[in-house]
C-alpha cells in the first residue's frame, strides 16, 4: 500500500504565546504563521467553541466515528494495540471533542494499557488534543483542558512543514509532549504494507504515565530523552511509532 505524497504549503505551527500576542518579531523570521482560527495560540488557554468543526477530517489524522485501527506492538512487552474512535462527543473546556480509545494487550490477551484521548479539529483543519482519561494503569495520568492549569495542544497541523515545532499537550506534571516535523516524505514498512510520503513527527514526552500502546518507558515526570518518532500516512493516520527499544506498527486500517 502506498499513500499519496503530501502537499507542501504554509504550515500551522508555533511561536511562544508572548510572541504570538506581540507578533513574531525578532532578528529572525517566524517559522510559520500561528495555527488555528482567530490566532489561537499553542497551547491554547481559552479555546472558543465556535472555532471548532463537528468532525475530524485532517487527512493526516482522520478520526471518523466507529473507525478502528489495529497495530502490532514489539519490544519488551509484545502484543497488539486497538484504536477505536468513540461514537458521540464529550464536552471538554466547552468544546465538543471526539474520544479515541486505545487498548494495548499482551500476547496472552491481558490488557496492559487503556486510555481515551480527546481531540477536536478547528475550522482550518488543525487537530488539537484536549485531554486523556487514563484507565489502565490507573496511575493518575488523566487530564483535561481547562482543569488544574491544563491547556489544549496541537496534535496535528492541517499542513505540516519541516521545521515546525509545537506543544502537543500541556498538563503540568502530567503531560507535556513537544513535537517537531522532521520529514514530509518518510517511508515505512508495516504489516499493513509499504507507505511513502509520510509525515514524521519527533515527539519528546514528559509524562506521569505512558499512553496506551506507546513505546515510551518514561518514569513519572521525566523526559524520554530521544523520544518517539511517529509516522502518518495521508488518508490513513498513524502507521508507525518507533523507538530503538520498541515499535507499534499498523496491521489494518479502516
């Protein structure tokens, strides 16, 4: 299977909140324009419900209700991961968000990780992360935008561009992932087939708990250092998560 190559264009991305407020002014030009609608900042402390669409149609992260992806998990605890887009919406910080359930099981069928992550897409096509309900393990890793200082971060720009960097989530002491766009033409081999024209995100994680099916082994409140490389195919979504220790690779998609 091959994905179509992405269009290159003006990307959504990041300046610091203060820079965004004042206009990106310094001796060097900004990486790109602010992301979102009405100059939403990343992370955004006050999302406007009117800036968000009803469905998540971003081609790099399409999340249609009822869609299911299956992954093979390799590494210290091999197994499988199932990702399901939950029907209906949930109100987080006044925005109707879409739930995505991730369940990781060992080879004997035991659930080793389970969570529901919450996303919404703005009217420009950028996908934002609004929180997580951590179910297994129950380590207190749950967070939602608008609660205890947590803010929604940018999960996937509408038009990624190499060099863009952005905070994917901000829940102080719980979830503080930072991503950068490393490539727009990466290639990967998975059980589901060969993919090219992939968006590659390098993600550094600071988290009190590991997300369902992720390959990170971070201790509470620490950084993974090298982090995780994530690869996304146009029209498919995530096809592989990779670290030198483990990987999560697509085996089937909707």
